[in-house]
């Protein structure tokens, strides 16, 4: 009897927590093998910490004006200089990180589920449903995303919330196309056929068998799209359709500093550098995440 018990214990499958821990361990080893990708995640982690602890890290209040210190160059007192109103640019960049992270996360939380739902429904059911959903997707894709976002933002009115809605309305089609392509492959998998034979309903198959297999690819695509989202949000802010003054939005800071570019370069260059580093970090992290979650794209 004891031998039977020992054999049953030995063949018992590992628990869910064990499998999750093993998955994280494998992901950690793969990430450690890619220093560039690790650097991207480190920068993103630092940006999140800066956004959380902005009031503690900013040396000055980002909204207080000091006209006597207007357009001061970078120095020990103001590491990134001051703008035309004497506001400390570094403090405004730190608080602007909050707006950027909020924008990126909000759009991702809206676009991800919508694109995933439309894509998996089209890929799983096919036929007229697929044709209808994909033609709607093609219509949105036929317009340049920035131009369409500008049109929506202008129609809805200026503001950060309307900018998030406008970008979300234009950013879901690539996610839907990707999810549909994944669903077309997964719907013919053996475990899906077995679920049909056992009598699982189409909704159950869609939610429990198809959609979860599409999530990793969607996460990777969202991460890679975040750089474009940041640039689009900065463009709306630059044109006055994003966060409104005195909010320290990076695109709006570039817009206000463009008239001082020749004589006071730091007013526009500093927020430009922030946008560049953040977009680059998201691109690098997305590339590393693709290699971790999708072995088909892993480097040899």
C-alpha cells in the first residue's frame, strides 16, 4: 500500500502555484540573457516609481511661476532649466510622467480587451461575422491613426480624457487583426476539437480555450504600440488637444517651448528627450517581451 501511495504522489502533477513560479523563473532567465531588454524594463520601472513618488522627487512645485527666474539655463538650482514662466522644467517633467503613464495604461486597458474580443470573435466564428467585423476594422485602418485621432479629439473637445478616448478609438484595429490571426490557428487545435466533442458551448470554448491563447501576443503588441501611443498623445498635446495648461504634459511643453528653440533650447529639448527615452524603453521592453512570450520570435 505504501508503494502505491508513493507512486501516486510521484505522478501527481505540479500545483498551479508551482507552474506559475516555474514560468516566472524561465521568464527571468530569458530576460537576464537579454541585457538590452532588461534595461528597457528597468527604465520603465523607474518611470513608474517616478510617477508614484512625484511629489517627493520634484524639487519645486510644477505650477508655481517665478518670473524672475524665467528662461534660466540648466544649473545646480534648476537641473533642466526653467521655462518662460520661471517654472522648473525638471519638476514639470517628473509630474508629466504621471500623465504619460496614466495615458498609456488607460489606452491599453481600453484597446486590449476591445481588440481581443473583436479579433477572437471574428476568427472563431468566421463567415459573415468575420467579414462584418474585419470590414469595420479595415475602414478604421484606412485612415492615418494620427489624423483620425485629431478628428475625434477636435470633435470631443480638448482635454486629457477626450485625448485618451480619441486615441483608443483609433488604436484597436491592429490588436483585432492580430487576435483574429491567432484565433484562426488556435480554433483548429486538438484541445479545442476535444472540447467540442465533450459538448462545450461555443461561448465556453471562445472564453476559456481561444481567448487565453491570444493574450500573450496581444500583450506584446500592446507593449510595442505604447511608443506610438506616447507619440500620438504628445502630438495631441502639442496641438492643444491633450492635457490643458497648466498640466505638465510633455507634448504641450514642447509646443510652448518651440518659439524659444533658437535661444533657449532646453525649454523644448528636455521634454523631447523624455519622450524619446520613454518611447525607446517601451520598444526595447516590447521586443524582449516578444522573445519571452513567443518562442517563434526568439533569437537563436
